C-alpha cells in the first residue's frame, strides 16, 4: 500500500508542470518551513490527498486521463479505473469505490454544491464531459474499440450528467442546478434541461390571459378588493404569463393593470405583487436603483444580484438599466461605492465570466498558489489578485480551486478572506465564493438573516422569493431545512402576516 501511495504521488507530481515547486509548496519563507515541519508534500499525504485530484482530472479533463492511462492502471485497482480507459459497464454506473474519491475533505461541510459530489463520484462512471452527447471530440483520443462512443446504453442522449438518479447519492441539491455544470449549449443556462426548472412557480397549464385579466378586473372592481383572487391568479402564473396578462388587461379594458394594482393594494403585499409583475431583469434593475439611491447604499443587494446572475442576465441588465434610468449600471456603481469593493462590483457587472465546464488542473494549481501568495503568505493582501481570479474564472474551475485551496492550505478560502479583508469588500468576496460554491445555500442563508432577530428585512425577503421562484427555490428550501432544521415555509409563516404572508407562502410552494 505504501508503495502504491508513493507511485501515485510520483505520477501526479509529474503530471502538473511546475508542481509542486522545487522548494515545496507553498514556497517556504527563508529559514523556516511555513508548516513548521518538512516541506510539502508531507511524507504521508493526508487521506484526502491526491486521490482527489484524480477525481477532478477525471471528472473534467479526459485528455489527461487517456494520456495517463498506462500509469494509472497500476495505481487505480478494480473499480477505481477512470472511465474512458475501459468500456463502460452496460447499465450505467460501476459500483462506486468505498468512500469514493470524491469525498469532501474532512472538516468541510458537505454542502459543496456538487463539487465533488458527496457519496461517491458519479463522474468516474460517466462519459467524459466535454464530448457529451454521442461521438468523440476532435483532438481527443477516440475511445478504445468496444467502448460506446461516449453515450449510455439504453438511455436518451442529452440528459444532464451530474444529475441522473443514481444509487448512493444523497437527496437534496448536491449538484447545484442553477449552474451550468454540464456541456451542451454554450449559452447561459439557468437550470438543467432534463429536470425542467427547480423553481416553485412554473407555467400554468391551460393558461388564458384574457380570462385571468377578467378575474383580476372583477377582484378590483367596485368597493373593496378580493386579495385572495389576486393571490390565486398571479401566484400560480409564471413571469412570462404575467406579462401576457398585463397586455390582455389593457386590450380588454384599456387600463393599466399595474396602475390598478397599485391603487388597490398596499404595503409589503403590494410590493411583492408589483415585483412579480416586472420581468426578472427589470426587477433587478429597479432593485439596484433602489439600493443605490438615497442615503447609504444597500451593498448586500448589489452583491447578491451581481454575484448570482448568469452572464446573459447581467448583460441584459446593463441594457435595461441604461434604457430605464439614462445612465449605465457602471456609472451608478461608481457614483456610490469606492476602492476595491467598487472594482469587485464593476468586474461582476461585466457579465463576462468564463462559462466553460472543463477544468484544467494545472491552472487550478496555479490559481491556488497565487491566491495563497496574495493573501495568507504576505503582509497585507493583494486584493486585485483575488478579484481577477474570482470574477473571471469559470464556476467549475473555481470549485476545483476552492477544494484544492482547502486541501493545500488546510483552511477554507472563506476563512482566509475573513482574515485578510474587512468591510464591504469582505462581504462581497465572501458572497461571490459562497454563491459559486453553492447558490441555493447562499440564498438560504440570506433568507434566514432577513427574518431572524427583531424586524424583518422585507426587501430582501421579497427580492429572493420573487427572483428565485422560477429558478431554484426548491433547492433553496431543501438547503434551508438542512442548514436550520426548520422549513422556510414555517419561518415565513412565523415572521409575516396577512396577504403578504399568503403571497410569500404561495411563492414558497410548500412546507418541507
């Protein structure tokens, strides 16, 4: 066993050019080793050692694996052989090796939005990602004869690899659906194709906008308002359908539905309904405008929107903001923030994050070393290095970076950020990291903070419930329950009242 561990170390040391650096990792301060012991790698690597790296390389970069096949065959006995070397087992996944190589490093919460998934490592028995579905990718070794051309027997081709129901896979959102962790379209994808949306609100079947317009008109006509009818109607229509209702209302009655709603409703209930009537991008534009105007800025709102939306959404947001408020989003951010925090927001507002799903482990190593050198390993912090890596790199890449960082530096990247930064910049960087690691958990935490203690931060509560209702609110509910032991439904019930409570619960969709 000792021998094979050593060969493994040797193989991986060879595979990543320039890693570990000659002087051990991280580069030691003159005269002492930063760990107070032998240089890295330690003579007996920790249990989560390099097997993990194999897990990633295998998960994301088939080219490596094919090249290393001969070396690896000796190291990985039996089921551990990375897929792509031997023909796939008919019928789906091979048995996962005990413990799998994708276990999260010890001491790390398993909410690791799907990187590597707790409970075994699906990708070890899965066709390499980039060539999915069917056929091989140019410039990539063709699979050995006898292996299917990378799509599964007896299964429709383009399903979402990381989410197939499989034995030994924990319930709940281990893979975070709002992230494109799968190949296929190059465009921004908000939720996996095969699973439909992970939202609680979907298109209503048998939808008739004119009939809905009539229902709403009746609810508001004459004395008093039938709020329940409004909740039942608008709360069970998707955003796209609500836009059609606005048009049909004007067509039928020559009146503006939004104006009517404003005159009939009030308070937080009115705010929630009006938020639901705006398109998602327009709603974000108005939230950002609100966050910036007046005395003091709602930094959390800015961070939350810019860190969690897809590229296409942010690019559209830039267009809408300018059309609506006659100044660019960037000008708005500049007018109201400063320093490194401003730079972080401007970087995020470009909507230009790399969206590829393949991970180059040698680049991961390089980024980990640069982050370590920019923070923990120097006096003062090089914030711009954190900014460059956290804002430009792809989600899949950064997940690998966070995992490696934890393994090499024995500290969560969040802990390093808390030690190295403060104020808005710290909040901003932390939000970006949390959002990339596990978006539903990020929102679950924001919801819990909005409700706990005296007074409810209603704007945050409304914003998250409305903006995520068609994206990933089901996953947010599951994370909420896992993190706080109570359902989101129960907490909203205890924290709000009246029609406002009713509409939020309608959006929430159910009790867990």
